[in-house]
C-alpha cells in the first residue's frame, strides 16, 4: 500500500510541478482532477460505499473473507492513489485562481 501511496504522491508532485512551471496550469488541473475523481469513484465502488445496505448485506453473505479482504484492499489502493491528486487540484486551484 505504501508503494501506491508513494507513487500517487510522486505523480501528484510531478503534476504540481508541471502546473507551476508550464503555462498550461488549467489543463494540468483538469488532468489531476480527472485522475482523482476516477480513483475515488473506483475506491467507493470497491469498498462498497456506493451501494445500498441490502446489496451490501448480499455481498457480505455471498463472498468469502479472502474475497472481501482483496476487494477492500483494492479500494484502499485506489483511494491512496487518488487523494494526492485531489491535494494537487486544491493547491493548483488556490495558486492559480
């Protein structure tokens, strides 16, 4: 999980540097925001935050503990990659209003 978080931070720092150095900061902001939104939506789907209680109960009853752990781990990996991108979006938004 730390590798994904560190790679998310590295990509975020690269996008932040590109957004500051190049005159295309609005395009970089759009790219970072798109990456963040896609990762956070995928994380929500894998963790089960975007489904109702009935569906969640059915999923818990029908999947094994190993499958559940793999699904949650995948969700947290997407989440840990998407959060640095969201931080970059916020920084670029406030640096270049």
